[in-house]
C-alpha cells in the first residue's frame, strides 16, 4: 500500500523540534512522550479525526512507547 497504513512505518518530519505522542487523538490530550524529527515509528491504529486533524496511533520501536500523532508530521516510509 501507499501512504500511511496500519502495520506500516512513518518518519517524523516538519515539526521543527519534536512530535508529541498523545494519550488520545486530539490537541488537548495528555502528552505521553515527544519524539524528534527523523524518528521512525510503527503505525498501530488509525486514522481518527479530531480537532480538524487526522491522527494515527504510533509506536516508538526504540522503547516501545505508544501514543497518537497528527498525520501532518508523519511521512510514510517505503522501505523497512
């Protein structure tokens, strides 16, 4: 498949510093962790719509942390 999809991966990009992984989709949800640009994340669930954005539940494979991230800052990867 092309683009973002469950089971695929994405790279954080365009944040200027770091992306917030949140407890639930939405800008008011609790920040669980921040991940820097260029971090590769696995897509676990989604998309969901909230606050005018599309959200995906992601996993940081370096430490297993999970959270919801705005699609705006996710670039699909085409290679494993």
